[in-house]
C-alpha cells in the first residue's frame, strides 16, 4: 500500500516542529528533575503544548505576508485573498496548532490516570 503525504508549501514544518518539541520536552524534563513515573506523561504534555505554540506563531507569521490582491469588478475596491500555503495531510497548520496540544494533554492525562 502506498501512503501519500500531502504536504505543500510550509506544511513540511509541522513534523519538524513536533520533533523539535519532543527534544525540548526531554531537556525540560531533565532540567526540572521530574519523578520517573511522571516523566513520560510530563514530556508528552510539554511536547504537545510546545509544538502547538510554535506552530501557532509560525502560521501567523507565514500568513502575515501571504495572499494576493485582486480588485472587485463592481466596486473597484481591492480585495485581499489568502492562499492556503501550509497544509499538512490536507489540514492547515493552524488546525495542527490546536490539535497537537489537545492530543498531547489527552495522552498525558491518560498516562497519569493509568499508572
């Protein structure tokens, strides 16, 4: 089976940011000397929150300069039309910025409850 990854434009940053957030969570976990039984859940929560925050700011920075100006034929007023410049698996980067922290927190709570 062929698994196609739909990445266009800046959407390739989503997995890069997630990997970076995982390494940041490892370093933060070591810096705060988290107990071993809580370490994995803490790192999952921190990685989710960190990746969501980074993707949110990166997406807003990318969208700041994207789009093009067209003119309305009836009113002759400029209309700025945004391009979707950052999809990953068909979902925009801003959706990943919301979904990753939610997924991370759900997994962390599930890990804390199950121990």
